[in-house]
C-alpha cells in the first residue's frame, strides 16, 4: 500500500523501513524557577534581591539533579540491594 507523504508524492514500503523516532524533552530549569518565584527576567536584571533568590534556587536545582543522577548511576552499577542504595 502506498502512503501519502506530502506534495503529491507517495511512498510505498513497510513501516519497518522508517527510522525509529526518539523524543527529546527540552529542560529549562531557569524558566521553571522564574515561574515558581513569579519573577520576570527584567526583575532579575534590575533587582539584586531577585537575582540572589534565583541564583540560590538555581544552585539548589542543580544540586538536586546531580544527586539524582548519582543515585541512578549507583543503582545501575551496584544493584538495588547494594549498601550504597538504601531502600527507604
């Protein structure tokens, strides 16, 4: 069966010939922090208090992400029953 692919062309073949698609999730931690604090980028540029708040939350987010990655790696390396990966 031929499938339409646009511009009047038709493609005949099986779906197995198509390359596998991969979803990529874009992460924007700074935008998420600004939305959480209800602060605009203009306030960050002009207000030193807002700037320090955003910087603290950004460092906290990076620290949490780093710790989560380390925990996942330890689980992959050592297994779930390891001394390093304690169940809580």
